[in-house]
């Protein structure tokens, strides 16, 4: 097994956790009531802590430091799913993404518990215990907003429909997926995890009568991702290809993903216009004072 | 147990959790292993929560405390995930210390007895609290908010 493939897997998950943790931390001090402010801040802290633990394993492979991996890379070297970098918008979108991300993360972590990569499997076993609190929180908001009143239900289902296609790209295959599958580092392909996640989300949506969220984009491919202005220069010899998020279809009582992932997305370092300002803020201290400690 | 190992364990039993200063890391069940060799002491600790910001401080405090009794041996303290830490590892006197600090010890049930008045008429105010390991609860009897240690268990 090339250690590069394992490094790629660790960085993809770590980047997801770091970037969504950074977004959630933006709610600190701004949530309309203090309990929810604590929840957002606490979940953000957990996600960034999880990222740190993953970067620590990654650092043993590439010989760098966790800080350099987390904050010292060029924009196009981050391989998080684009959904993680989107601005928080309103609470409906934040709650919708939180639900979609954490249910997807749960499927991914469950699969990784049987990874042959011992350090990762051990970490994942611990992370799953902690993520349970995030899932409970996400599902509480899912039920609360989905059950109304009308404006809450409307805005929440619109936000879910907006976020769903991009959330599917959490399972966009890594460039080295075949190698990772071959030696058991990744126990399941992205498409298989995506199918399991669609079952979970489809079931939850049907339970609250919001299956239209799954239907909204069944026909036309949506969710075109714009290349970053600065990221494009990092991959100069590759013209940025838009990410097409494919449709969903209902077959035999199940929601299935029908179209494959064409084009390149977050897992190949292609990000949206929303990543540059986030990256600039997140890495500002590290760039201004390399090696700073406190 | 060698004399040095006993001394190391005793030193660790005096290292406090900076966020719960009435509890030692031994009471919280963080100490997983102590290996004393001819020229090295290796201590393995388990993190309560992976994202706990106090981990670095705990590691440095533990290294300092162990170095004092290690008779010149090189001291390494590291956190490991080889076994998941759960709240079952908190000792009885650790639970008592939490209670006196005003934090209800972890239980796998919704209602925790109030650490102030003992009433069982309490509710969860918010599942997330000031640190990753604590939740906010409220006592309907004495009308005080209090904190509870978040239960952590494998499932």
C-alpha cells in the first residue's frame, strides 16, 4: 500500500472536519440563545479536535506537523467536500447541513471501524462515541424544524434541497480509492456508503413528509461548483471542470444514485468561491507567524 | 510493582484536570499504563474527549510530576486511543469529588440528582456545556442550574 493513498484519505476526512468546524465556530456569540450557542461552539470544538487527531496520524506518514497540515497548505491542496465550506447563511441552512453532514459522517465512520489501518480504526472507534451527541443534536433540529410552523418547515426543506446535492459529494470517490479498497484501508467504496446514507436520509425525510427534497433534483444535474479564483492558479495545467452532482431516482422503494460523479470536486482540490475567504481567515495567523505557539 | 512505578503512579494521582480542579487524572480514569524501564518511564493516558483543549496541559503537568520521581529516567507521557475512554472509568472518589465541585457524576439516565439539594426533579437544560465533557441541567426543586458530566459509553 502506498502511504500516499492513506495520507489522502486522512486529509480528506480531516479537512472535512476542520472546515465544517471552522464554519460552525462562526456561530459563536451569534446564536439567538445561549444554549444553542454553546451547542454550536461545542460541536465546532469537537470537529476541530477530531481534525487534529486525524492530522496527527497524517503527520506520522508525511513527517510534517499537524499544524502545518491543518493550516500550512495551499488552497488547492485541501480536499474537503464543498458542502463543508459553504457559508452558514441562516439557521435553516446550518441545521440542514449539520443534519446531512453528521448523518453522512456516521456512515463513513461506521465503515471505517473495520479498516485495516489500525491507527485510523482505533481513532474512529472513539470518534463515533462523541459524534453520537452531534447526531442527536442534528436530529433534534431536523424534527423540530420539519414539524413546523409553516415558515420553519418551508425554509428548512428548501435548505435541505439546496444542500443535498453537495452533501452527496462527501462520498465522491478519492483519487486513490481503488488502492484504499484493495488493502482494506477503506472497507467500502464511496458509492456503497452513499447508498447507505441515501437510505437513512430518504427514510428520515419520508417520516416527516418531506421526500420532495429528494425529488427536487432528480432530473437535471444541479449544484455546479465554480472554481476558486486563486485555486485555479494552483492547478494551472488543468482547466477547472465544473462538478456535476447527479440525480437521484426512486427504484424498488429505495432512493438510488444514478449518474456517477462526473468532473472533479472537493476531493480533487476544486473548491467554490466560498473557500478563499475562509482559507484566508483560517490560516492568517499561521501564515503571518509561522511556528507561533501559545 | 517496583518502587519507581509506585512513585510514578502516586505522582500521577496528584495531577489535576485543569478544567475540573477537584479531580485528579487518576480519579477520572485517564491513566491507562505506566511502563518503567532502566532509563525511561513511559506513561500512557486516555483522552476524555478527543477535542478536549486541556489535553496538552494535562500531558505537560503529568510529565513534570513524573520527572520528579523518575530518578533521572527519561519521561514520556502520551495520549493513546487504543482503548476508548468511557465515563465508567471514573472512580468512586472521583464521582464524589465531582459532586462536591457541583458537577453531577455521569449516569446513563435522563434525570440526575441535583448536586446541591439532592432532588431528583431535574431536567436537561442543554446537552452541550462549557467543556466538551459537561452538560447543563436544571433543578426544579432548588431552582438552580447545575452541570452534569456527560455520559460517554460505547454502543
